[in-house]
């Protein structure tokens, strides 16, 4: 029978918890893994709690009762994300990001695993207590941050397609009007990918007038899903009146002046 | 000045290393964080090494010299992935995955963050030592596993689009012939997303004849990129002769009999 030292047990436990955010671990799991008594395992959890708190790694939630245990929440306060948020905001203001036509180049940021992880964690933060069943995004650019948000919430990701793909079976399609360009578009989701009456969070990388998110909401209705939250990485200040209300964004694009090469980006109030 | 106990230092270090795979940390970083002498920090690293080894968490690589340090590799041996690989293989043989037209439904697996993480780590394994600059995939279904592969290798992800999107600036497009369906298709990649002379790994979820991967390779040529590895989650046994050679896959689809509801999936030899 293996006997482990405290620092071995504690560091292994923290790694397992951290690799599996929002996943409930019964204390027995660790008692069996390390051959410890319940009292020792409880002490170990206390220590992990204090380490997580000291270093701002998130938090541990204890669920009591027979089916209880502990789970790790990667983001506890926004404090530790402040310098990250500032850095990303500054990077987003780099005028070389302006793409002819008035678009903003962001894929170098949102396709970077480290950045996508933190963006996803930030987007998960307001929805941690909402009993989310699925994170839903629409292809393509929002997928990495949506996946990392789903990882933080420990739920599967669902990707809405812009055209129905034969390889995913029967699907539900809707048409929607893109808010800013007033074009008719369609999106579709495979029937079997989303259980009826699920609670979903909608995630996207960019929102202007909100037409795409509104389309996603309509599609969710077809599945009798309840949208418990909407999060986008960047929303634009204009138009002020969006097609949807009740969303969170991390950054607000106040101004983009293509001709003079000026981007003004702000951090959303709730992140400050 | 804060003084930390060994179990606090060691568990915090392991969490930081584990959250940032393949990222080089100079010992000074931890010495400053924990206010320790070099000898103590070195001992802590030794302990982390032993914990990682005991629990099969991967490995620590020590890079010597002035610019040296330690980095964490999430996958060291395939041993710890065996039960996972068997479970996924079994799940892939579930006949309810057969989609009319002879397609295989896999998005419930590959869009699940936990599973995508492990698949991505497995796909990174053969390319750990190849000095990879970017992981490249083509939208849409392969994105989650490609992102997690990029995370394991600590490199950015690049997503090739199936039509050129105005929002990413000037792009390079190619036409290619889908290997199994003999249709002309196109894919494109924004000029600025991939630096010339980069070393890339191509990742996709599914490969039949290899037409898509071949298209990706041609597109990489346009960027003077060197393809140092190709990895797919599932390849098909038929056609035996593919349009590309020199790829790795995790699973091989030996047979799918739509009418009798039979799927035969095998684990690739290198994973056994």
C-alpha cells in the first residue's frame, strides 16, 4: 500500500481538481487514491482551500450530504484577471488590427489557447451559479473562447452551423436578419445535439447590433431551451439599441476610425 | 514577506506549470513568488517531478543554461490514456452514431471539453519534440481538438476557413478536390495569420481519402510553411490508399454498415 506525503497528496489533489473545473469529487475518491482516513482527507482539503485562496487560483466549493464532495471553480474574483484584461484591451486598440471595411482583426488573440482559456473563464464567471447544461456558440471565430467557457463550467459545447451539414443528421434551421448588415442568413443545429428543456449560455466573440445572438435565441426556442445567459467578448458601443438586452461583454468597442487608424476600446464596468 | 510551507509552494507550482503546458519557467520566477533560495526551489522542483511521475501526470523537462528553466509536458506516456482511449473507442462503436448517408455522429464527444482535452493531448504526443509553431485545422468540427492540441504544445491555433471571410483581411485561397466525394471545394487563410517558414501540425477530426488534408498541405505551401506532422482523430480503413501518407490517427474506422447498424472501430497500433 502506497503512503503519500502531505505535499504529494495536496499537490496531486489540486492538479486533479484544477484540470477538471466544476466537477464534483467525493472525498472517498481521494481517500482511496491516497489511502488516507477521512480526517486526513478533510485536512488536505482545508490546505488546498488555503493555497487556492493565497494564490488567487479560484475557489473550492463544498457540497454536503451523501452525494456531496468538493469541486473547483477556476474563477472566484476578477481581481487576478485585471492585468490580463488590461493587456488584452490595450492589444485590441493596436491600429494594425483594422481590416479594410471596418473590421477588427482578433484571431491572433482568441485562437491563442492561453488567452482563450482566460477569456472563457471570464465569460463563465457571471453564469457559475446558473446550473448551465450547455454552452452554445455559432461557427467559427467564437468556438475557442466558447469551448474554454464550457470547460470552466464543465458542460459540453454546442456549435451552431451556418449551413446544415449532412454529417450531423436531421437538423433545425432558422433564418435570421443580421442586425448590422440587414442580410438574411440561416443557421442550423442538429436535432440530437441539444436535449429539450436545457439551460444554455450563448457565447460569441463579437456583437454589433445583436442579430446573430437573436438568431441563436430563436433557434434555442425551437429546442425549448432556456437561455440563462449571453456573453460576448467584444460588443460595440454603436448602435446603442441592440436587438437583444441582458448580455455581458468583456470589452466595448467605442470607436473605430478606419481612415485615421484609431481604435478605442473600453473594459466593461463589471470587470473593473 | 510571505513565507510559504513546502506543500503550499509545491502545489502552487504544480498548478501553474500544469495550467501552462510547454511553457518555460525560469527558476527565478518561483524563487521570487515564494521568497525562496535557489536550493529550496530546486528541491521543490525535484518533489514536483516525483509527484508527476508517481501519479502519471506527464513530465517536467529541465532546460539548462542562462535562458533555461522548467516546463511541464502534459503527456509523457500513453499508459495513463489507455482506459480513456478504450472508452472512446467503445463509445464510437455505438450504432446510434450512424447518420443516414453513412456518416458518423461524433460531436457529443469532440465538443466535450474533457474529452477534447485528452484527444488534443494524445494528438500532440508524437509532435512534442518537433518545435511546432502553430497547430492548423480547417473549420468546423476539428476546432475543439485542435485547440486542445495547440494548448498542449503551447502554440497558437490557426483555423482555415471554407470560404474567405471579409473580416480577416486579405487571404490566400486554394481549390482542392475532396478525396472521397470528388467535389471541388475551396479553403482560405488570412495572410497575416500565419508567418512564413513556420512549422505546423495539421489536425482534423476525420479523414477518409485525405483530400481535405491534402488541400491544407497545398495551402501551407503558399505560406512556405513546413508541415512537421499530421494528426487526425479518426481515419477510415478504406480507401487503403490515401492521398497523403505519413499521418497519425487515434482510431481507425474499419467498417460502418448503415443498414445492419454495425460500426467497427479500432485503436491505432501506436496507442496500444
